[in-house]
C-alpha cells in the first residue's frame, strides 16, 4: 500500500512541476519571443537597407568604434557572449540583463555596415539573459534558474529562426555534449512553440530550402554522402580553428590596450576585401548566397572567403553569431564539391549545411531537427548519415569554448572536457 501512496505522490509532484513548467514556458515564450522577433524584424529591415545602399559598407570602421564604445561604456571590456550563457548553466555565473539590448543593438550595427556575421549569437544571448532575469524575478533556485536560461534560449532561437523543433532541443544538447538536460524538455518545448507563434504574429516567416529531387538510396549515393560528410567535418574543424586563432590574434596585448585600433584594423581589412572582391555577397548573414548554393550558382572559394571574413568580423570586435555563417559555409561547400560526386545540387547543399552545422556545434539531434524543418523529411536518411559521420569525424572542436564534451565521441567513456 505504501508503494501506491508513494507512486501517487510522485505522480502529483511531477504533474505539479510539469504544469508550472508549462505556465513558465508560456510566459517566457511571450516575454522572450516578442523581443527576439522584434530584433529579427529590425535585422531584416537593416539588411534590406544595406542592399539598397551598398555604399554604407564604408562606415564599417565607424560601426566598429560605436560597438566598442557601447561595451566599454557599460564596463564590459572582455565580453564572452554566448560562452557566458553556456557557462551560466554549468556554474552560478550571472548573465547581465543589459546583455540583451546591448547585443541586439551591436548586432544591428554589424549587419547594417556589412560585417560578416549571423544573428543566432544575439538570439541566444537575448534569450539567456531574459530567461535568467525571469528566473530571478520568480525567485528560482540555481537549478531552476538554469532551466529558465535554457527556456529563454529556446524561445529566442525559435522566434529568430522559425524552427521550434530544433529550438526546443538545441539548448538541452549544446551545453553538455553527451548529456541531454531532459528536465528542461517540457518548458523548452512550449517556450519554443509560443515564441514561434509570436514571430509569425509580427510577420516573420521561417527560412526554408526544400529539397525535392532525391536519388535512390544506393551504394553510390550513400558512399558519396559519406565522403561529403567527412569533407564537411574537416571544413567545420578548420572553421573553428580559424575563428579561434583570429580571435586570439586580435586580442593580443597591444590590441587589448587599444581596442579602437583593433576594431578599425579589422574593419579596414573587411572593407578592402569586399571592395577587392567587388561583391557584398559575404556581408551579413548571407542567406541570398545560401539560396544560390541550392541553385548551384556558387564557386569553389565562396566557403573559404566566408570563413575568413566571419573570423575577422567577430575577432576584431563586431557582434553577431557563427551559426548562420556555418550554414553559408556548408551550403556553398556542399553545393560545389558535392555535385562533383554525382548527387543533385540541392541535396549536396543541404547535406553540407547539416554536416558543417553539426561539426561546429556538436549537436547531432538538433541538426536532424533543423534539417527536417529547413529541407523537409524526404531526405532524412541522407541527413542522418551525414550528421552521424560529421559528428564523429569533427573531433572535439567547437564554436564555443565553454561548451563541454561529457562523453567521448568514439568510446563509451566519460571525458568531461571543453571544446578546442
């Protein structure tokens, strides 16, 4: 009889926590989803303005100086960005509420003047800071506050990208690779759903790149996808190394003492590169180039140029994210080199996007979810093959230094190490 009483108590306790989690997720979905959606709307407007007025890239140094001045004005001399959000879940570090408007405005400036960066870094930081603020407001303890941070990340990711499935899983997976924080699954799922509805309500429509032409599953097609996935794993590793080494170069002692010289130096390199190339294809997030990759209209060097320009942009002090640039890199690399293997170009671009995204984030489940939402379900067997291969072949490199690899990628072994 005692077992039955205990079972009933456990059930009621779990139901109570679930209901509270759903209510909190709904609040978070609105409180985070609307600002994140507003951030994305402004981002789209600024991108359109830059496209209509290409001369504005000459203001790259000015934009960089403004961003540095804002961060120094708030005494944030060495901002850790998304790494701080991940670290806050591992430890008891606090995420300043000021991070949300600061990263939003600085990312807007970066995209307005043509910096090569994404937008998910801002989304994750907006979501993390607002989520923790809501947790403090409701007097959560540290463990529940960690869930609130992940909940905010899911809401912001869903609002900005319009991919609620991936958004619900990504914060659970990205923090500690090999361990899924399932305790946050219900609130993250509902926060992502609510936030995605908020985005639709303000007129945001999710990106999609449907892949409709697929080859029959055969030895040749599987072998070609496996080969492409291995190459994408190498590309993702190189991308991470280039990002980190460039960041280190821009944060040597001289540049630490003279941050305005640092950002102006990077801005001038970016400006000269874009003028030399005669194109703004590498400015901003680069979604138009991703669309061209699916049409087979990109060249063999596009992925490498985007990697270098993104590393310079983020390393010298501009703000944004690395995930959308990883989409650009994966799509352009996959489109050009995958087609040489005899596969349809749209499938090659999709496989490249998925494999590089998985390689730089170490999040295979989230990658499968985002593949389903961006490309459709028909090619999921190919994406599964590519994601699995890339996850293992990319080793222990990653975009975020504060991401932890809890279990080995090749053995059932607990390693608990940070990414390289």
